C-alpha cells in the first residue's frame, strides 16, 4: 500500500487500484491495450467528517464499478478518487 499526501474532501476516498493481470491462466501475455481496468483496490485515504463518518477506512480492500471515480496520477502512481457511495463492497 502506498503512502500518498492527499486529503480527499466531502465523502470521498482515494483508492490504489489493484494491478491488472499481465497474463492469462494459460500463460498468454495480455497486451496493455487489451487489459481490463481493475475493479478492486485498497483504500489509502478517506475524508474526515465528524458529522457523517465514512464506512470504509484506510487499508480496506474494496470493489467498485468499472467506470467509477476519477483517475489521477501522483508521483508516477495511479489512483482513483471517488465518492464512498461508488464503492460496491468491502472484501
């Protein structure tokens, strides 16, 4: 899990997506253009609200929709920032 210096506002969380699979179970290497976007990741930052605390916490593994959140790159690492309501489940 990465340490990133970003503090989401509102009811948002920052997620580090899981790595996309590099090859299939049978050993075929998947090119970058054919890789599917991961739909799970690790929460690395949550907004702080005393009025409406979030359900997820830093370190949780979560599932989210395929097109959920906004992609951002910080220090060469890819992250997603999304509203907590876009998270489908904690695994």
